C-alpha cells in the first residue's frame, strides 16, 4: 500500500513524472493480476525499469511502433486486462490518433493512455516532441476522460483511480524532474471533481498540470500587490467540473485559466464553452501557449518564452486589473 506522506512526496518529486508512473505501476501490479504496462521503446523513460524487473511477463515493449501499441492495448482491454500504454504525449495523441479515435473513443475500450512529457517536458528535442495541442485533440473525441495531474503525488492518484474505471482515459503528464510539490500529504482525489487549494477574494485561477504550482506562486506574488487570488486544481479537464465553475463565477472579479498547452482548445476553451451561454459572468483571461511552436530549449526557458512563469502570470493579472480599475 502506497503511503501518501511528506517524505514520499519529496521522493516522487525528485523522480519526476516518469518515476511516479513507475511507482504506481508496481503498486497496481502487486494488487491485481489484470494490469499490464505497454511502452514504445521507452521502458526506462516511462519509469518502468522496476516494474520490468518485478513483473517481466506483464511489460510489453512494442518498439518505435506507437500505433501498434495502442491497437494491441485495445485487444488486451477487450480480453479483460487493464492496459496502460505509455509514450511521448505528442506521439500518443497525434501519431496514434486513428487508433485512439477508433479503439478508445468509438469502441470505448478502457485503454489508459499515458502521455509523457506533455507541454515542454521534452522541449529540448524541439517541436516534434513538444505536445501543446494534445488536450484539444483529445477533447474533440467522444467518451475519453482527460486527466492532468498537478504533481507527482497526483500522478499516482490519477493512475490508481484510472485503473478502477471502465472508461478510456488519457493521462497528461507535465513538468520536469524535481517536479514542484503541490500535495505533501494524502487528500481526497476523485476523477471529475476539481479541488480548491487556495482561498481568495478578487481573482480565481483555474489551472491544470504543472500550472497549478505556477498559479499558486503567482497568487502569493499577487498578495504582495494587495490582490487576493484563489486557486483551483482542475485535474480533470474532461469531464469538466462545471459545478465549481458555476460557483466561482459568482464570487470573483476575474477568472483566469492557466495551462501548459495551446490557448486554443484546451482548459481555457473548455471553461469558456461552459459559460458562453450565461447571461452574466466575470471576464475570463486564458493563459497558455500562444499559437506558435516555441524554439527548442530547456523547460524553464520555454515557460518564459510562453509567459508561463509565476512572475509573468502575476504581472499579467496585475496589469489586467489595474487597467480595469
């Protein structure tokens, strides 16, 4: 049984998203015979070395053949197994789109597709390995749940929860090794139920993935400028927790969505679509990656190029409110 403690949160943070995947995979395998892990020549990068050592007959390496991997995952799911298919998010959602559309969306097979290094996690390799449009792609497909965990603790929560459902699920992993910690201790995680992790009076951040931590930091910086900001962790992008959105639009001067994803079709789009038909609501600011591919570079460099650091987010919201005053 995994213990969600401050000590373990630190260990998982140092390991990064892939290490958290491996930790959850071993936990699942020790408790059920139905879980299998699939990789497209990325065993080590997927954090599955320990899993391979303990459960070698339950790890399937398809080589650089991502489409085949998703197709095989469909067959395994059809036979009652719980397949977790892991690869770069850019490959999982675009290279495998036909297989994802047919096997997951249309046939509703309970494949758990794990998108590694979404956003800028592998941005040093350039645009081919950046995944800035994956949520938009997956949101357009019926029947697929989209999870975007805030830190490594929540990655483990997502994987454990995903294994218990009969739904096709896409798990989007963002953030670098030494992932900032959002959750130090155990908490109640439920697919489809957002979590408010900071109270505030003026502004409400609705963030997903790595941007939950950046939004928390931005909120602390806004405190220094006498602006009080709440933060909501929208770890499930589809189905969206519309109840919490209905609550916050009655309380705040400004709603801000923040995501390590294109401003087109992601979390900001999902929130905007929900409130578009309402007669009255506060302004919405969508913060994400503009309509371009940032140049190759390390993780923090690309966040800065895209205006996604806590300081940049803070300055943008401060100026927005200042001009409205």
